[in-house]
């Protein structure tokens, strides 16, 4: 080899092996760029691949719960389609074998889908021929569809109609002098479809069938005011608690006062019927249980709270009474003992919101005030705390749906919202706003589909939270049926 040619070749190789930083320094002679040939091994680069799009289900798992709630609230249909598409991809790519579309409103849907994934992503197997068509259980060998049998079943599975809850009330009633007091219970809905409302010193009845308003009683003559109202189970009698500590029993059909019960030394803010027995809770910290058919002397005094009793609810089996007080205590009493059989002290604020589940025996839900804001569930059969969630606002009322395992809660400080929950996942099905004050009062319609809420803004709003049908055009009408009595 020529020595001059060999010298030039070595100089060129040395320049190629030097780093770029050294080549840029002065003192090194610049030369024309020489293309560097790679080997015969091809290594693909995946730096630009968007795995969040290709496998969007993995991205869904990475979302925060609040983002998932917002996405579910924005479009229920889109969420259902997304879950179906994700299940279809898992069937075809991972062999998951999913045959039905999971419910997008349940939190455990991801766990259910993931539990069905028994195949590994990088598992190599020989593709076998399909089993011949047999009574609709397998895909026909003559089918041109590239989808598997499981995916065909998935696509043919029945889809439930999307749950849509109207964000606006279907009726609004003006309720002047509706007090903004957390410890009172001034609204109740009877089995006869009559709504009783305590406005100042009067109790008004509004018929949901005829929209007729009648005044049941006026306590201003005695210098008293209404602090609680409660219908009996048949909807024929309404109990009225007063600021002076009296409990009046009225016959709604005849507009006639039957009796007036004494015994409390302060206002009666909570009432609860149990057949012919009436329980009343007062600011004097005492719960009185009386049978309206017997003399007033035959009463039971339940003393367990250290501050005002603001919540009372009897269990569906009429065996236990749950009471909540301003002492942050939730007590459970039986029908015979004078002492509470269970006591729960987990709440950090007053317990007014109490509701027994009509679907699960012994299940009790309660909500705490401003300093607590938590929704808690209890198994009163064992005395165990089941689960809890922070609602972000003062919990004022709770009510279970009669037809589904759902419940609604109303809230005060600071968002004044109405929330619909699915139990036991505690997923928020809907969030309703409209009241400008704390939503202190709540009652459920006798058919279990609608609720009415009341607030210090002196309005009553009716919502179809448990209804399966959309609201009609009547939802935009404002009916000022309650007139101020001068």
C-alpha cells in the first residue's frame, strides 16, 4: 500500500473516532462529514409512541378519583362506550374473555375487569382453529368478522339506558319565614302525598296532587313557633314540635288538634313515629317516647345526650331508634331499654343527618356537621364502623332510595349542594346546586322517586333524583304557592 495513501486513511479514521467537542476545538483540522454506517441489527425506537392512546385503559387507571367523577358527570354515554371499547381491546389483544359490559358508575368495575385478565401480554401461543358453529355459542366459521366469540357476546350484551338526572328542580315553591336553623326539622312528606312545612308560627300543607295549600295551625296566638313536623306512617296524623317544648298531634284531614303533649322544658327539634308511638328530641337533652293512645304519664325518658338532640330515626323493623345530638354522638336505643345499646363517637361535629337503609338490615348512615363533614356507615348488628367519606361540606340530611341501593345527602357550609351516592362504592351519581343557603331540610316523596329540599333562602325545590325518566317542561316553572300571612 502506498505510504501517502495509508497516512491519509489513518488521519481520516482518527478524526471519525474523536468526540464532537474535540472536533469543534480550534487546532483540529476540519474535514468533510463522513457517513457512518450502522450494523445489520435493527433496533426500533419507541420514544414517540403514545401508549396512553394505544392502551387508553391504562391511562384511565392513572386518573385521580376526582377526574374520574368529572368525566362521568360530563357524559355518561361516552363513559359507557369507553368501557365497552376498553373491554373489547382487552378481549382481542390480551384474551381477557369479557362477555358483558361493566357498569361505568361502579368503582369496582376496574377490579372486576382486571381480575379476568389471566393471560400475559408477552405470552406466545399457537393460534388454533375455531370450534365449528354450534347453536349460537360460537362464531360461525364462515363469518368475516375478525372478532372472537367473547367479543361478539360483549357487543351483543344488553346495555342499560344511561342514568340521567336533571340538574334543575322540576318545581320551586316560595316558603317565606323558613328558618335557617341547622337543628330544626321543618319539612316532611306524607304517605298521602301531602307536604307539611313549618313557616314561622304556622304549619302549611301542600298537596302534590292538586297543588292546593292549606294552613293547618297557627301558634302565634300562644306566642309560640314551629320547630319540627313529622307525619305518621299512614299519613293521617302530623306531629308538630314547638319552641316552648310542646308536641301537638293534628288530624290533617279534619284540620283538628287531637292532643298536646307536655314534658320538655325546651324546644323540640326532632320527631320520629314508630307505629302509634312518638319519639321527640329536645334541647333539654332528653328523648321522650310516648304512646298517643295512653295517658301522658306512661312515657319513657331516654337520657344519653349531653347537648341538644337534633336527629331521630326509627329503623324499618321498628326495633331500634337512632339519635344524634350536638354533642357529636350517635346513639342507638332498643324498644325496651332506658340506656343506649350502642354509642358511636367518631363524628367531630353535631349529628343531625341519620338514615336507616331499607335494603340491608342493621345498616345505618350518619353525617356530621361543619367540623366533621363526613358521611359514615355503621353495622348496628355488630357495632362496627363500615366505611366513611369526606363530603367536603356540612352534612344536613340523609335519605335512602326505596328502590335502589342509593342515598341522597344535603349539605350546608360551604357548597350548599345536594349529592346522590351509590352504595357501597360511594360513587357520586349526581351533584345538584341551586340553593343559595344551607340545604337544611329534606323529604322523600311517597313513591320514592322525587325529593324536596328546603333552605334559608326561603324556597322549596323538588328534584327527580331517583326517577328513571327525564323531567318535563314543567321543570322550569316557578310556583309561588306559599303566601306570607300578614
